[in-house]
């Protein structure tokens, strides 16, 4: 079934940082490669069996330089990461087994 604008009450609203996202995409972490569309925010799912019980997601915020990164810690379960636009999710430094999801507009 195709998209039906008559069923979309948010179709005419401008996107904002606090508005619901229009798209959600699974992220495959990659060193040196930006996301195809910069993320409005990220969510992470950390399975309970991740080593040490705490997952790490290494990111580059939109306003940071190419070599800059920040390690964000996440407890087991599904949770939002700190509100920050993200352009890169690194493979190196991101815990194996952590699932990352990007909230993107458009």
C-alpha cells in the first residue's frame, strides 16, 4: 500500500529537533565514512550479553572535525543517546553487538 498523505496528520508540519522523525534507519558503523543522511539523533539497543554490560557508541557530531569523536556509553536495552546531530558512527570504538538507529528527516 503506498503512502497516503490523507492519513498523515504531520505532513504539513516543519521538522524540528523535538518533532517526531519521518524516517528511522539502521546504522552500520564504518570508520571514515559519514552517514548517507546526517542523523537528527541516535538510539541504541544494547543486548544484555554485551561485554561488560555497557555498550559504547563512537560518534562524530555534525559540527566536529573529521578526526574528532566522542564515546557515548549506553546501558542494556533500547535508549536514546544524548540529543546530538550525528554525521558518523565509527566501527572502531563501537561495541560489538550494539544496534544503532538513526532518526533522519526527509
